[in-house]
């Protein structure tokens, strides 16, 4: 999220979409043979993408009631060769973002709200400062007092906006972490999802981004890094706990059913178990337990020490996937700007750091 009053570059605001002849007219013969070669076209379209390229960007319908047109999103993705089942895109996105409390948070945490809040905050600070200093300081020239109060109000307003901007560059547990389940499903289709917004020409721009990303290289590199750090596993675990101590989810869980507990134990053995539990538990909870009291449980996103290196790498990549994409599309990834200064083994040509390097910089270093 860009700081209030700052404009985002036009290069980021434009949607970087690629169409391989999708707008050309088709003859009857082409239309007849198209079903036979549709899979070939899909594979060819996917092979032309590289890590970090934006496949689709869907703007919100209203800045004061953020909602995204998922039907338009599906049309753009299909045009670019990505056919994704409803269970992997629409349903997880609605669970993660189409919640009243989440939409309210997106409004109050948006760049437009910060932009509008800055002058209001300045006026409040100026009035409070002037009324307070006027009682204790007697001056003959009021312009000196007015100038001093104005400078103090400007400094305090700038400091508060800077703190908000700096905090928004970090992982956001209310938006980025909620997209972990979505990215776990979208990763199978070589896509990552994030929500980013900025202010341009006094207008807020909030968009849902779909970025192409092949996770295999980052997963392998980060797994090798954790294997190399295995001889200092205790220090690495302490570092991860200190860096990720704030990533704690508070969830309400229903009372444990003995039969359900047995099934959960069996599911725990599955390697494809999702990183976060599905919050929509009403559909899977028996009707007899829906009225029962729920228990609050804390869920930490820090990988457990006993997990293998690949499982830890997978969890770290999924946890920070949405935060990384948010910084990527808004061009706020800190790192070398010149290509020859970029770190080795960078799996993304669109940014100075790839996902695994971002995780190592934020968590392991």
C-alpha cells in the first residue's frame, strides 16, 4: 500500500496482460478444429509466462465497499490460458475476502483512507497544539505561535503517515495471511494472488492481482538453504520465532467429536493437508454441534522444529506469498536495482528479489 499522497508509477498501474492472438477472428474451420487443440494452446500460453508477470488485475467495484468481479477475473485468466476450477479460485477468494469485517478493514487500511486522513489529522493536531500552547505561553506576535504549531503538526502528521506506510510494507495478517489458503490452491496452476492498492491523482486504486509463479525453483532453493542451516537448527528456529512471533491466528473451533478426531488424525498423514484450516466450518460441522459453544484456539504460523526442510520451506513460501506479490506489483521490493547487481539464483526477472530470497531476507537472515 503506497503512502498517502504519493502516486504509483503508471507502469504498475497498467495491467501487464499478454494475449497470443486471442482477439483475432476465427473462421469456421478454425472453430471446428479448436476443441482438438485447446489443450495445446493452453500449454503454449502458459509456457510464454515468466515468474513475476501479472496475468490479470481486477479492480474493486467501490473503494468504500471493496468487492472484486470474479467472473471478469475468470474470463481474463481463461483468455490467457489458465482454466481454474471454481473450487480453487472463486470459493476460496469469497471465504478470504468477501467478509464484512475484512471489507471494512480493507477500507480503513487503504491508501485512499490514509490520503484523506492526512489533512484531517493535521487540522486536529494543529487545533490541539494551538489551544494547549496558547494557555501556557504568552506571546505578543501570534504568527510565531501559529508557525511553531504548524511545524509541529506537520512533523507529527508526517511521522504518523510514515509509520502507517512502513507497517503496510510488512505482511498483513488480516489480508495477506487470509490469502494463504487461496495461494495453496492457485499454486497448482502456477499462479499467486494478492491485494494491492495505491493512490494516484487523488484517486484510490485497489486491485486483485494474479501473478504467474512457478514455485518449484524457489521451493528447491529454500529447502537447500534450510538443509545447510540444519547444523544450527536451534538458532534458525529461534530466529524464525522472533521474526514471526506476531503471526498468530485466533480461531474459534467447535468441540471435538471423537469420530471427527479419528478422521482428522488420518488426514494429518496426508502430505497435501492445507496450511491453514478452512474458516467455513459450518458446512462440515454436524447440525447437532452447530449450537454448541466454541473454543478459542491460537494457531502460530511458525514452522515446527520437527518438520523436514522441504515442509518448512513450503510453509514459509505460502505464508509470505501474498505479501511478496503485493510488494512486487507495487514496485516496493527493496534490493539492487541494476540487473548485474541482483543476487545469484534469482528466479524472477521482474524484480530484484524472488520469493525465496525475500523469505530468506525477512526470516532467516
